[in-house]
C-alpha cells in the first residue's frame, strides 16, 4: 500500500501543467543566466587586467614623469574613505533604525522619515556630490579632502543602512521582545543583547551593500575629495607615522574608482582593467571579513 501511495505521489509530482513547466524553466533560466553573466563579466575583467597585478602595481603611483603605473595611493585613499564613511554612517544609521523601530510611536512622523530615507536612497550620486561640495568643501571649509568625501558618502549610504537595519529588526520574532520584557529586562538591555545580535545578518547585508557603493563611487568624490594619488611616506617612529596618517584624512585623494575613471579617460585600458580586478577582490575580501566578524559576534 505504501509503495502504491509513493508511486502515485511520485507520478503526481511528475505531472506538471504546461504553464508551470514554462514558469519553472523561466525562473531557472533567469537564475543561470544571471550567474553566467556575472561570471562572464568577472572573467573578462580578470582576463584583461590580471597581467597588470604585481607588487609594483600595488606599491607605486601613476606618474608620467617616472613612467610608472600604480595604485598605491588610490588603494590607501579607498581604505581611508571606507573606514571614515562607516565610522560616521554605521552608528547614526543603526541608531536611527533602532529608534524608529523600537522607540518611536507609529505615526505621520515615522512614515515621513521612512519616505525621506527611501527617496534619498534613489537620488543620483552626482547630486550628493554637488551638495557635499557646497556644504563640506565651501561652507564648512573642509576643502577637497578625504574627510569631505567620506562625509558626503556617509549621507549617501545612510538611507541604505537605516532601511536594511529596520527590515532586519522587524524579522526578529515578537516573542523575543515579549519574553525579555516579561522577565523584567530593560529596553536597552533587550536591544543590545537580543534584538541586535538576532538582526545581525540583515544588518551586515546592509553594510556589505553600503561598502560596495562606497568602493564603486566616483562622481561624488570628484566634487569633494579630488583625484590626488599621493602615497603617505611612513618611517621615523610610531608617533610620526600616526601624525602622517592622521593628516592624510585632511588632504585630497582619489579612490580606486576615480583612478579607474581617469585611466579610461587617458586611454590606459589595461591599467583600468587591472584596477577593476582590484576592486572586485577588495569587495570580496571586505564581504568575507564582515561575515566572519558577524559570525564571531553571534558566537560570543
């Protein structure tokens, strides 16, 4: 009897309507097409630019006078921009999401803020660049510097972090909140020990998207951070190196995306593809590092 039921179930599962077969084929086709398209793009970029990757390429700067092509200064500037932007945007974005989701009363104010964040997330980056140039470069007198660029990018990625953190917090089961509050846990203790760790995967996904946008941004940074390729000169003691690194944030600097744009403008396509390889590898490394940090945080 069981064999007959199993056979009927298997036979029934194999009988699919033509419309269902078409939809399944379309879904699987779209998935495989997207995967092969992504792999094709990455493969083409690496096939054109992998030969440029060398120690000299990573440790020198592009100079027509010296006849060198390198990304050392741009790589340092990119890391500066990532760290400075996240240092501003993450506390503000996560804090705003926690307030909107856990403290603010639902109403017109919350809906207005959520509508504003969604609208800001869709504004072209060049608009943020013009705003950052007026506010940070001219009005606040920060000049063309990595700080101005980081402040501008913080405004760009802030809506992304807020919305993703809100969605992550809403996925936490309501029973967690009720149980903790029922046991007498304070609100902040509940948020710090239960809600944020439970929502960490979604928050990290938002941070990964934010880092990807930071790495790939060029238009806004051309208006605020400039395109200098200067590599900081270290050596002479810890305090001196710390002073050099701290002054670097107030100097002009172009990121890898800006350097890629300039190389393409100059017709240096091989160097541009080499920078594209570095951008892909950098995004991959930062993605893995964030996920490992999230896993370590959940473990503790």
